C-alpha cells in the first residue's frame, strides 16, 4: 500500500493522463467533423459543375468520350468517398461506454452507468465520500484504460480514412476539370 503523498502523486498523474486522453478524443472528433465538412464541400461544389456537364456527356468524338468516361468515373469515386467518409465519421463520433460488464455499486464510480446504479445523488455522494484513495485511483485508471481504447479506435478510423479523402479530392479535381471542358464543348 502506498503512502498518502505517493497516492496523491499517483492520483494527480492519473488525472493528468485522463485529461490528455480526453483532449485526444476531442481532437479526433474535431478532425472527423473537419473531414466531413471538406468532403461535403467537395461534393456540393462538384454537383454545381455536374449540372452543366451531364447534358454534354457524349460518345461521339474520342476526346469527348474520354472526358465523359473520366467524368463519370470521377463522380462515382467522389460518391464512394462521401459514403465512406460518412461511415468513418460515424465510427469516430458514435457513443461508447465502459467495456467491463459487471459494475458494482460501491466499487465503480466513474461511468454514467456506474453513477446511475445509485438510487439518487445523495447515495452517490456518500459512495464517493466513503471511497478510499486507492478506490479513487482504481476508478481513474479504469477510466483512463477505457479512454485509451476509445482514443485508439477514433485515431485508427481517422488514419484509415486518409486514402478516402485523397480519393475524394482527386475525384473532385477530375470532375471539375472534365466538367469545365464538357460544359464548354
């Protein structure tokens, strides 16, 4: 068993670690929001040029045929990127909870499901007040462990989506370029 100063130091470290994981999670959520904003912008701006270009799609001259095929393939690529990005954003921002499944009223105090095991706020207050520093440290470290899983899942989803954003951007560039040529044809 640790001495009181050691335990206080450990709890301070755990709180610092907790704050760091919370910041990483918020950062991942923000990046997912930015990603979807960029993808929606690309899709919306491509839609504007598509209105003029679709009527010009043709298969008569070789250059127009190639531009038409590239335009359609780019449109499919952009649609694919939009749908996959929406899926990624969902995987980043979806709600998560504690992974361990046997919460106990007196032992577990951090997650909302744990708090709601108590009949009312007075009972919960008493449980926290009576918790030993070791139990407080245990609850903090349990939550940090859960937050580390959540942060890792969010960052993995963002990392996997990089190629989708690149696909969306390249498709957008091709759509705009081909669309402008087709609209002037």
